[in-house]
């Protein structure tokens, strides 16, 4: 009766009290509330919204459904980073070992790809032997030993959120700011962090293309962090074109390894350094953005960041030799160039079309239980604003077979537009959001 009563109240624009959220969420996690009732409540919340008190209550209820990491015995600051998702976004693969190599503990909990966006866990698991399903105890031991762990959400941490996330995906209730914020923050606050940095994507390839909605989401998560004593900073970054060159799990791991060795694409490094500088400052190990950038550049040029990545991979059962030889990653059976059909400016590289193309090749999923081919995808060298000649290579397609090559060609024809002129793309980093408010990001 509790669920039905709350569905009716929220449907009619009413408010659900903190104790009611807790009782409902715990009952759902225990299997006492069926999916069809929770789906109805999610839709009511999606349409009617949640106020700040309700968002806080839902976040805390999901945290209460599981255990929390206790890292208070560690003497180092504990900082994580979260991205709202995009295409070609392999920043976490570079950032986690980079920041850990500079004395910050990084307990990074990530997700899988869904829809047109890739997932950090799928990318990591393209490394032979790599495990991301560590228990809470195993994660703590690894953090104590090497200062970084790269895992997925376990059954121990916010299990109610894990169930709700799948249900939201199946019921078209994903794009709700309170539901997104409470989902993200219930997991991040359970990591016992001393700071969190958010990468909020804007542009056509993001889940929230509109800038104002992205800023609202950032503010909501910053408020949730402040309510729980966890400082949060958000940067708004561009997702109107893929980030870096590679899109596809193993291809993105290879690009991340090149980045850790000082050979990363400029746009990927720009976003990585911007987010990393915020992590180092919020951790208190860098006094300024400029000092943080210098420290990161040294960590990469000296090989410390790449060596930390090797440590993480080895610790989680993977083949750390991938850091020296990325060819141990899964390799596509078919590979072919995609050439410019005409001369002109690259007017658009549409990230959603690229992401959908990776899925069509078998490298992504529409449902959480879909199998993923780690080897397929694209390496796109063309960027918006580039001038190209007819027949000039714009990208490389990596596929299972000749049929996949044709699927990839069709996707790239949709994604890459060549025209007589090109509008300038969004700035890679446009805004910085803190408890104090929103400011333009100064390059």
C-alpha cells in the first residue's frame, strides 16, 4: 500500500517525505516493491519533479541500501571524477593513474556504455584479464597499496541505485536532473571522498545538450556534496564532436595509453589537464591551476603516470604489458580507410551518429545485458573546421568483417558533413561551477 499511496501523491504533484523515501527504496532493494510500481513512481517523479529535500532524501535512501567505503585511515586526500557521458570520452583512463601518480588516492567507480555513449568499464575490460568487479574489501586493500582502483558499482554499494538505473533506462526516465543527480551522488558519496570533480557535457552528443540544464545538474550535485561535507567542482566541457580520435573500447584504451606516454591528441589532453587541475587543487596538493598543469606534465613526461597505469592493471588481473605494447588489445578483423567524398570544410562530426555507429558495429549496447565487441570502432582524424580535399582520408573503420565495414561507412556518411563553410565548435571547457556560482572558464 505504501508504494501505491506515494505514486498517487507524486502523480498529483505532492511531496514524498524523507522517511517515506527511505522505506520505499529499502523495500524496493529487498524485492518487496515490484518493478511496475517503482516504474510508475519514476515516471511521476520525471514529470512532476523532486524538490531539493526530496532529492537529498532519495540520495540518502539509496546510500542506506548498501555499505559505504571507510577510507578515513588513509593519510592522503581521496578524490574521484565523474563524467555525464559522451563519445570518445576516455578521460578517466588517463586521469585516474595520472592523479594517483601525484599522491592523491583515486577510488574511481565507473559505469558501462549505454545507448550512444561509451562506458569506462567496457573500455577497461578490453584489456586481457582486467577485472573491474572487485569487492569492497579488495578495493580498500588496493587503495592502501597503490592509491587507485578502477571498479564498477558492486552489489555492496547503493544496490537500490543499481536496480533503479536499469529501470530508468527501460522506462525513458533517465533525463531527469533530480534522478540523475541522486544516482550519481549516492555512489560517489558512498566512496568516502574528500572531493569530487564533475565533467558535465554539453552539445549534441551529450545526454543534456542544453547548457542551462547542464548547469542545473551541476548545481544540484554540488549542493548534494555540500550537504554531506564533500566539496564538489564541475567543469562544463564540449560534446558537439567526439573527444580525441578513437571511438570504440580497445581503440580508446590504446589512445589513453598513448596519452599517458605524452602522445595524446591535443583536445583530449586539454580536457584531461583541466579536470586534473581541479582534482589536484580540491585535494590540496596543488596551489594553483598553473602548478597543477606543470605537475601533470612532469608526471607524464617522466613516465610516472604510465607506470601507475601498469600497476593498476596488474593489480586487477590484467596484462600490464599493454602499457608498452597496445597490440595485445583485441584487434579488429577488418580495417579500411574512409575518404572525403568532396573537398571543403569539415562542418560537423556528429558524436551521436559516431556513437550509434560503434553500437551498430557491435561495440556498444542498447541494453545492459548486451554483449560488446571490444575491437570495433572508428579512429576519426578529421575535426570540425579542417579543410579537406576529395579522397583525403578522414577516418579508419575497424570492424568484424566486410559487412561491418559497410555499416561503418554508412555511419560516417551520416556523422561527417563537408560544406563550403564551418561554424566554430564549442569551446572545449566553457564554464566552472562551484558552491559560489557559475563562472566562465578562463583558458
